[in-house]
């Protein structure tokens, strides 16, 4: 536990250096805000004492100072909350970007887990990162506030301690349950939102099949979400209610006792008012302290679920100028997929991979590019290989942006790639989410242009010409042969056979090469 706390503290220091304009500024403003909170109550006490003494000039002086401090307190409070939100959001966005980068380097595997962790755990992970240092400042605020009140009326102020303890116990007991309910609420929200998205996207299909109501799976997800939301609201409102009782009763009881003491000549009415203000401000940081401590294990659990996504890397596959397979066994985890008896792909080759659906053609195509690691036999993937699948993603952006992927390429190269891919529609055309504004053939041509632009040494095309007419298919396959040193085409259609110097038959879990 100590090791992870030091790790998180160091991570927070890293982010302070990374985002100093938000991080350092927040802590500086927070300290100034605490000092102003203490000072404004002290000045309020002096103001009341001077008013009781009928000292008009002093009253005017302290009134001006008091109003100025009130303005300062509110301004600093705004700045501290503003900077805190920006600091935490900067950390959150950096973590999400690192997860996304790791996911790309991991070939997009376990995308569902990645989205789930981002939705449910990243915000709490940020809380775990900032909490250790934040608690140090909260403890400092509690100590400074209590000492300031103790300085004014030592004996009376000690009476607040039982109320602080009760308040802390209430928050400590309910806080973890609230945190757990919040975590469950976020998890059910993710499930509900996923089902909602599915229902919206499936609207046309549901209508065509005659289903005019939302499916029961959505209603079940909505009911589950409402149930955990109800529990979360119960704990959050209950905590607020129970915490407010000692937080209101304690300072006011001490205030009454302080007034009685002032009436007996111990202290002044101004001191009593100042103590009341200070003690009212004592309970908020106590709540922060106890609730954060109470829920820290949940925050820590979220960080520990997120951390592997930041550090996960793909196990490197051995590569060479030519892809070579001899008795190689390709598997997904523990599931055996395909055995490749003997295959070599090098410069000048045009390979046609054919076979029935589900036989393992795509697995072989991915293995040529090193996207599937062999578990037995001899295998080397091709260097500089690009794999283009029919399910490759199309962004909700223009055709041009989907070809370049926002990288900087000379305009003539982009237009040349589009021409080679037989794109005869405007490059500023919007593609829609997932390519929804494109036909299947248009979508495939965008994917082809994306690959042609990058001029790979080996190009693997997996069913990305199925939406093209025969003439366009011949044109893009000819272009692929000119763009890449070696081309591998996975297709049920016979056209690749016109270009192929090697044919690989995939059937019954075995890939055999012929000519």
C-alpha cells in the first residue's frame, strides 16, 4: 500500500510539472483562500467589537476591510475550483490519450474493455492520483482553522471536538457506501447507454422487421440503471442530511456558549461570532478528509484497473524483408485457428488467398503483417506491411481526412492515391459516422486510398474489393501491384487470379500454397 501511495504521489508531482499553470496555481490559490477564510472571520469579530464599543471610525475601517476580504474569499474560491477542475481534467485527458495510444499499439484489441475502463474508472483514477497530496493540504486547512478558533477562546472551542468526531464517523461510514453506489451507478450507466446506442443505431432494422417498440433488453438495462441510481441518490442525500446535523448544531452550540462566556467577561461577542464562522468552515474539510479516506480504496481500485491499459504493449513478432511460414500454427489465445504448411511472400509476389468463409483466410493475412503471433513452427512476418480489412474504421470527417488521417502529405500524393483507388467523388465529401454516408464501394475505395498513400512494402487486402464492379476491381488491383512491392489479396471473387503468381488455398484449418 505504501509503495502505491508513493507511486501516486510521484505521479501527481509529474502532472504538477506537466500542467504547472493549473496544478501549482491551484495549490497556491487554495492556500491563499484558506488564509483569507480565517482572516475574514477574525476581522468580523473585530468589526463587531468596534461596533459594540461605538467606535465609528474603526467600524468604517473594519467594514471596508471585511467587504474587501469577502470579495477576495469568493474570488479565490472561484479560482481554486476553476483551476482544480482544469487540473483534474488535464490529467484525465492525458490518461485517456495514453490509453488510446496504448490501444493503437496493441492493434485495437479488447476495445470493449478499454471503453468500459475509460467510462467507469478514469475519473476515479484521477481522484486516486491527486488524493495523497490533496489530503495533506486538507489536514493543513483543518489544523489552521482549529488553531485560529482556539486562539480566540481555547476552552469553548474544545467543545466542538465531539461534533467533529461524530461528523467524521458519519461521513466515514456512509462515504464508502456512497462511493460503491456511485461506482455501480457508473457501471449501469455504461450498460444502459450502450443499449440505448444499439437501439438508436438499430432503428431501421427493427422497423423493417416489424418491431415498433424498444427491445426488452433496453428496458431491462434502463430498470437496472434506475435501481442503482436510486441507491446512489439515497446514500448521497442521506449523507448530506446526517452530516448537516452535527455540522450545524456544533458551531451554533459553541457560539451560544461563547456568547454566555462573553456575558461573563470571558472573551467578547466579536470573538464568539468569529469562532462560529471559523467552526462552520471546519466541517467541510473534515468531510473531504473522511470521505476521501473512506473511499480511497475504491479510487485506488479504479487506478489499478486503468494502469495496465497505460503500460500494455504488443508482444513483438519477428519480422524480415520477406514473410516466411513453415509449419506455423496460428492461434488466438488458447484457440487454435490455422496451420500454414509453407508460404513465402516477397518482392514481386501477388498472392491470392482463397477458401470458404471462416476457414482462416483473414488470420493468415494478419499473420503476414505480424498482427497474429504464431504459437508453433517457423514464422517471420513482413516488414513494412499494411493490412486493410473491410471493417477498418471510417471517421466522421471528409474523404480527404479519412485518407490522410490528419497526417501531413503533399496534396499531389493524396490526389494520386485517390485516383489509384478509383475515387470519383469529391474529396471534401463527408463520410458520416463509421462511413454511414458512403456506399460500400465508396467506403472500400477510401480504405484503399488510405493504404496506397503510405506506399507499403507489402500490402494485404482483405475483402476490400467486394463492393466494386469488375472493371474497378481490376484497376485497383493493378494499382496495388504498382504501389507495393508485394500484394496479398483475400477474396472470394476470381479477379485476383488474373494477377496472382501464387495461390493459397485455406481449407479445413490448413493453408497450402500453389502456383
